[in-house]
C-alpha cells in the first residue's frame, strides 16, 4: 500500500483520498454524522451555502474567520452539532479551508478524518490495498501542524495494523511530526497557530473536544456531493 501526505490541500487522483481539517471542519463533520445528521453538504462559499440550504430546507452551518456567519443556524464548532440539533437534519456547511479541501478531492473514494474518528478510519484503510493520499486542509492557505500530525498518526495506526507501507516523503515527515507529539495531542492543538487563534476567540473548549482520539467510530465518505456516515464499501464511487 502506498501512502502520501499533501501538507496543503490539493487535487487528489489516487484511488483513495482522506481529507483532514482537525480545527475544525472535519471534526465538526464527524461529530454531526455520529450524532445522527444524515448528510453534510459542503459548499464553496456562504452564498452557495445559503442557496442550497433554502432549496433543500437544510440547516446552514459554517464560519469565516472562525466565527459563525450572519443568519446561519450553526457555526463550525463541533460542540454545536449535538443529537438534539442535527439528528435527522442535513446540514449545508461552508468553511474557509476544510470544505474547500473536500471539494478539491477528486478520488473515487474520499474519506473524512480527524482525531475524533482516527482509529475507525485507520481500521477501514488498513483493510484496503489501493494508493492513499491524505490531504491536509491547512489554515488560510498555509500549513497546519495539527492536520499534518493527524495524518502522521493515521499512518502510524495503519502501520501498526501490520500493513507493509510504502511511504512518500510527505508521509515520512508527517509520521515523524506525529511521534514528537505522541500522547500529547491536547498540547499540540493548544500550541498551533490556529489553535491559539481559536482560543483568543473564546473557542478554547473546541481544542479539547477535537483532541479526543477515537471518540466516534464513523468513517464518513464524500460521495455525490454529500458526506455521509455509511459504510464506505457500500457507497464507493463518486
Ligand atoms: C476551516 O475550514 O478553515 C476551519 O474549519 C476553520 C475553523 O476553525 O472554523
């Protein structure tokens, strides 16, 4: 199995792509789906998101600059996506980097991962043979340490499942970065640029939430314009 990590989001064409935006878009998607949201519809910008939500009668969520948008039902804090709020309700989501990274992924199978569902995603990937590209969403077009380290942890988990892996240079670097922070994921999130910015915005509780490795067992797949929590094997193909 060949694995590579893109430090910044880009177009993917490998058999399988994994999109990671730990702070906070993919953590929010994983939480919403685990809490009974049937689908997340990623939108490129707030206007498109509003139009999609109105047309479908869906909830509208997202951020710009980390903060909720005027007139939106929800921001981009995973803590808002509770069963009470999202169970049975599709959500249109637009975020600065995470939804953009997802919309760039052009692989036949596109998974969504964060620390919250990493063991489940690793377990699914460990049973596959195809080439995997992990796309890190980054922050405002720049590199994000938390996404890169999360990618490294994912590789580490797949390797520990006994797979023989052929790692690209980005994957080797991501694994090395992860090992520097092994066992200290909450500290990692507090130390990164985006983590510090969220803390300044009064959203420090999101850092603790997003640092919980394996809180959920969903393996969301982006397919036909929607991110859903079903078995990726059943829904493969875009
Ligand atoms: C993004 O997509 O840029 C992020 O999820 C930003 C955020 O923390 O809300």
